[in-house]
C-alpha cells in the first residue's frame, strides 16, 4: 500500500509516495501484532512503542514449539515466552490440518496448516503471515471481525452460527467477546480464555452474557466423553476441570 512521506531538502520539505509498506510490529508485552501502522502505544495493552519489535526481529528472537496433547492435537507456544503468551493449538484431522487461534510470533518452520479457526479476536497473532506463507484460510465469527483490533488482518470466512467441519464442532458462546466461539474435536474441548485456570470467568466483557455463556458450556459438555481441556495457558484433565467449573457456576446460581 502506498505510504505518504515528507523529507527535508535544504530549507524545504518534499512530499512523496513510497510503495514500501510499514513494518508489521509485535508488542513484547502482550504479543499483539500491528499490521501496516506504527502507533505510539499498543492498541491492545497500552504499552509504549519502545516495547515493539518488527516482525522480522521477533522471528529472529523467538520460535514456535509444538508439544503433543493427544495423538491428533498439539499445543503451540512461543519460546522464549513472548509477553503474556497465549497458546494456540493444532488439530490434525483425517485429511487436513487446523490451527485454533494463532501464535504471536511468525515461525515459517512450523508445520503448515490449511485453516486457522479463531475463538475470538484477541489472539489473532501473526495469522496474516501464516495465511500468506501457507495459503491458509482464516475463519472468525462475524461479530468479532468488525473490531478495530482486526485492522490489517484478512479473514476468508466469517460465520454467525456454530458449524461442523472435518470432525471439529464449533459453538457460539458470546460473553467475553460478542463472537466468542468454543470448539470440540474428538475428546478435547478448546475454550481459550473464557475460563481461567483459577476457575474464574474472564472479567473483560459483559458479566451477565459471560455467565450465560458459561451455562451454555455446561449444556454442551453434559453427558460428553471428554478427556482434556485446552485453554489459553493451560491443558487440564477434563474431570478435574469440570469439578472446578461446576463450583464456579454454582456461585452464580440461586
């Protein structure tokens, strides 16, 4: 995209247009990627621009490590830890590879993916770069695609309701963000940061709608044969997790 610039020549200023796009920047405090613009402060966490790296600098300092969770699911994390650090997950179905959410660091050496599915718009990571490098499709709920934080991130498909694809089931929760979506694959439940490891609902979002989403989760997992919960910064045995989750819901019941 053309960039307008001003350059001093003697006592005069020259105005021109450059075809070189602005660098993609990564906030080392929270991991948010800024695509094609250079703000004074991170639009996600408010950190000053001194905490930013270019994407190239970030890729030189960090890499993405894959750790198995089950035979067909693995977790993806930046190493060393990049800011707040969130976990993305890889799913291998019978014929395709999916990523749920996306690492903040772009690492071209990770195993490729066909589609990136988002739980919500807070963890877009460097999905634009993975999309381009691997010719991947990016899916997100329509309600979350409209936020300013999505600036510079292309989406190939937006959806408003749940769906099923290659054995992955998606359900719209609302709450923490208006488009928040959880996923199920085989015996694994993916809920990102809707519920923290400390068994608290994410406080950022409308409280009543978040609690309602929690009750929807309870209905979805009722009678299921799940074994594992994969979240923003933890992987937990489902039976252990659901005991804590039920206690959390009980505090909002009655």
